């Protein structure tokens, strides 16, 4: 990375994380095994805080991991709704 402030670097990392979460949401929304994959993911998010190291960094990491569930589910819902809207459009429609 070129010279970045700590704030810029954290924003850069947050952008990458958001992009990856969006990709995961799309994959979960379109995969034939979506219910099973989503259930496994949610279980992992739920247990992350209990499995984390007890120091503040470990707890912060686990809290971030666990909070990913809501973001991924929201993005997944949006992708599914977009697919439903696409399916309702007449052929050739925009």
C-alpha cells in the first residue's frame, strides 16, 4: 500500500470487506444449496464470540465476524428481490 493514514487504511479494508460480503451474498442467494450454506454461515457467526480469545482484540474480531450475519442476510435478501423483479418483467423489457 502506498503511504496511507491509519484511517485511510481502515477505510480501504472496510471497502474490501464490504465487496467480499456482497459477493458472498450473491453466491448464497443464487446457489442451489443456499439454505444449507446460509444455515452453516449463521451458526458460525453465532458461535464466533464464544470461540474468540478473551482479550479486547479477539473480542472485537469476533463481534465483527458475528455482525457479518446481518449484513450478508440483508444483501442476500436484496439480491433475491432483484431476481424476483427480473422474473416479473416481460421478455425484452427493461
